[in-house]
C-alpha cells in the first residue's frame, strides 16, 4: 500500500467534525479504495479546549490556520472555515503558495474569488476541489465536470437552499405565513439567527455562480446573478399557486439565451408534476439539461455534517488516487468570456397578486396598464366581492419580456385603488 495522504483540517465546526468522524469511522474502507490510507496530521480551530466529540489528539494543533497551511506536514489543506474573505481566503492562498492541494466547502469564497484561486492553483500545479460547496452531499460538480462532460449544457437549475425549501414546504403544509415559519426554522436549527444569506437568495446565488461556471465554461460571475428571496411570498400566494396547479420553490436557474448566460435566483411557480416540485423539506435537487443526455436530476441532502462531510471526503479521496481535475472543468485560460444577460431580458409567464379596493373601474385601469405595456393577461382570480373593501386579485400573464411586465406593474402600482405594491412570481415550465 502506498504512503498515507496527509491532510490538515482548518475549521472544526459541524462539517469539520463530521469530516474527522467519517475519515475515522471508514478508515479501512477508504484506504482500500484509495490504495493508501488518509492521515490527519494537523488541525486548526478557535478553541483547542472545546470538546467537539471527535478525537484529534493524533494531529498537531495550530491556533493559526494560515500558519498551518504553510507549515504543517500535509499534502492537502482542507478549508472548512467559511466566509468569502479574511482568514479563509488567506488559508487557501497560503496552501496553494506552499504547493499543497486544497479541498474546501466554502461557496462564498469561490463565488467571489473562484476564478483567481483556480488560476493560482493551476500556477502552482495543484488542485482546488469543492464538491461540498454546492448542494451538500449531491455530487453535482463531479457530474457536470466528468459524467456529463461530453454534453453541451443548455440549462442547469435547482433547489439550492434547504432553509428556504423547508420554509416554503411548511408554509404550504400548515397555511402559516413566512415570519412564523422562519421563527420555527430558527428554533429547529434549520435557519441562522440572521437568516439573510438564506432567505434573500444569497447562499443559493453563490452556489449557482459555481454551477454556471462549470456548466457553461465561463469565469465565476456572482455579481451578475439576479437575487430575489422569499420574504414577500405569503400563505395566500402558496394557496393560489395550488389552485392554479403549481407549487412555489426558490430556484437557481442558469441558462443560455440570445442575450448571453442568464443567472437568476428567485421564487418560482413550477408545475406540480414537474421534476422539481416534489422535492420537500431541507432537501436540495439539481437538474441538468444537456443536448445528448437530455434531462438529469440529482436529489439529496444539501447541508448538515454527514452529507457535506461525505462530499469533502470524496474530494480528498480523488486527490489520494490522483483523480484531480481542473477547478471549473477546463483550464482558466480557456474559460469563455460569454456575456451575462440581465433579468429584464427574461421571457416567461408571471403570477401577479394585487390588493385593491373593490370599486367600479379598477379592472379597466389595470387592463389599460397592461395594454400600454403590451402585456397580455391569461387569467384572473377573485374570490367573492366586497364593494368598498380591500380584496386580493390574482392575475396570470402570458409569456412576455420581463422588462415589459415590470413596466406594467409600475403603472398598476400607481393606480389609486391598488393599496400595496404588486407581488410578482415567475411561472416556470420546469
């Protein structure tokens, strides 16, 4: 059997501890599959006195992960600190500068600095692996970079944030509104005390930017991702979606259009019988549409110690057996500078909810605003009448360019009888 692959782990939080436990529990199986053992030679975390429930007594302890990346007796540095800058970025750069391969679960770091770090890895003749950064235990990076490498990808999309999926699923099942279910998710540990990254779409946007780079062979471009969260989705919207034959999911979608590659994260109404609608709770799913393979769906747990550690260890095992790959599937110099499309160029159907004073002439004003923007209404729902009172009105719009739909809704918002900003949710045939 070959000499051990020596690894150093920076960060002993949930994923770091899960990685140590998996490596120790399956040590013999891993060694057999790699034809060499994997040995933890160094670790770094904030507090060495804390009982984390795993044994790292065999490893050299470093208080400074950057120093560990430079000095430890290790072939691979595993960065599990998190954050787009600061010590996480310094640790990865130090590791590559010291001639060590890197495994990371840090989607924020790669979404912001991924292209530069990939270039640094190639310059050092090393690998930067990050399967755990996207969709937890789902091997989507490997699928895109290897299993589907012979395809031209037209679209990749999916549920990339388990917190939002749990909230929307629970709202649907219980009829409760967003704030109530968010508080429950925080109590159960599914949502952070500050849920901004999750519920405002930022976490899903980081992951989508990485998927887009691999799927379309272009530099990571997080600033071009359209981000819209789920705070404005109400229990009424979810009930309306059900009546119309849809479920609401927060999706990340990347697709090639005539205007360039469009990356967007936002709530969507998807058909109940579609491949993505049945994915509930904290689960993630990713669908890839390729020219030869057709539609491929991968589903599983998108977060947590076990699933994420599984992906981390898979990357380590690849390095142990010499199966490293280019970070984004091709050398950085071959990434294509394809243009980024903006959300106003998106063409699709729309759900619109209005809160209006029930009085004569309101529908005529709404219809005029749509007509002037050259937007066509497909259907309208209004349950009951209540003259003089505020009532919800729901419309669906025929497929149109988003810029036109936005103009129409701006006009509608100015109608005196419309008492709240219109709520718009995109309808997707996914």
